[in-house]
C-alpha cells in the first residue's frame, strides 16, 4: 500500500466515524402523540416507557398530549398534521374511517369492549331489561352514545322506556356517585374503581349483549403512516412491550410511573391500581401469551360486524381495510430489547 493510499484510507475512516458520531448526537424528530383523555390507568404504558427511558432507547423523542375523548382525538389526529399517532377507543376510528377520514388502526390493546352500564351493587339489575323507568346518565356525542339504542333493545326497551340524562363527560361519574342518576353509561375500568368508593356498584358490559368490539389502541393517519412509518412502528412496539411488561407483575411500578410523570394531576394510586386490574379483563388471551398489541383478524372482524349491525358503518365493509397489519408482531416484540 502506498503512503498516499494509506492516508486516503485514514481520511475516509475518520470521516465515516465523524458521520456516525454526528448521527448518534442528532436530535430525533419529535413524535407527537394525542391521548384520549386526562391521565388514568390506560395510559400506564406511555408513562412507564417515559419513566424508564424506553422511548429514548428506541431512538424516539415522544411528546404526549392529553385528550378530551376518543371521538375528538380521532378527528384531531385524522384531520390535521399536528399529531403523528393517536390513542383512543378504536371503534371511533373505524366509524370515522367509514365516513372518509383517512385513519387506520395500528395496535389494539383492549380487544373487548369496555363500555357498559354501572348500577348500584344492591340494585338487582343484571341487564338492560332492568333499566326500565330508571334515570341513566350518559354523554351525548361520546363513544357510548351511538350504542345506547342497541343496548336497550337487547333488553326489549326503547329510549322512551328510560330517562336518559345527558351529562358532560367530566361530571358524569360524579352525577351517578352522588345519586342523581340510577345508572351511568361509561368506560367501565375508568369509572367503576372511583365511584365504587362512594357508591358500591356493579358493571353490565355492552359486550355481553351483542356489542363487542376492540377498545383502546393506537392509530394514525395514512399521511403519517407514509411519512413516518418506521418511527410509528417502533413507537407502537415500545408501547405494546410496555403493556406486556406491566401485566407480567409490574402493575404497581406502572402506577408509580404515572404519578411520577404527572405529579400535578392529583392522582390516587389505589384507584389507578384498581383501574389497571379492571382493564386487564378486557385484554383477553394476549395477556397470558405476552402478545398485547398484536392485531388479530378475528378482533377486527367482530368489530366490523358489530358496527354494521347497529348501522354505524355501511354494510359490506372489509375489516382488513381498517387496520395496518403487522405493525406489532410476536417477532417484533421479541426483537425489541429494552432495559
């Protein structure tokens, strides 16, 4: 080797090393995530991943923003360029896509619907038929509203058979807890642990009455999937792996992380833990299999079937058109190493 060639090789090596070091130090483009609501247990994997530095380990700069309901989150993520990923009840996403909003599901976490009715534990009410003549608090314009008629019909009732009280989402649980309503329709894992401390209650899930579908999960607009696909896939896998870690005996660690990440939210750790434990029942067999976040065609099929039956989406829809397959897989979860 000539001295000139050797010098050229050393220069190229030095330039390559400099470029690699520069890439390590380069700041990642922020990944903006819109959540469905203010902090509660369903956000545990995000806050735990923040607390443990898992997003940074994966090369992501994640920015979380609270939401004001799944319906609103879907509209914001699908209708603007502000957010790269959304977290919401995925039935809202399916309904919006059927109406032309260009959004797709990425990773369903709760694979059974957690919407239902809460009634006093000593009321003797076990199904929709027992609600005749009762005052029921709900929120018009929320995710649960379109399913009220179908749920009542499962018990042979119509809206005229009950007293529906439309209440703002933020005050709905309190309205029921203090006795101003006989029942409340809401997200069971969110409301049941808190109201039961003041008014012991039992839940009647809509899923037991023919209204089963996927619940909370991740979604994105088609535009963001095209422009930031790898970051979105990485993010989805980190969140999914965080969920699997939580339900492998680390529930309390997750609760501590939520409170640490949101110190000004005045959260009750006992309620958060109860919420996490209640949520677990809606995650299905994926908990035992360590595959939370992996899309199963059967879960999307039942979602489409339910929404078609209650005429919230047009008949003849193909479930595969509503989600991006393979974003999270057993293989991608196994290959993701987080410390």
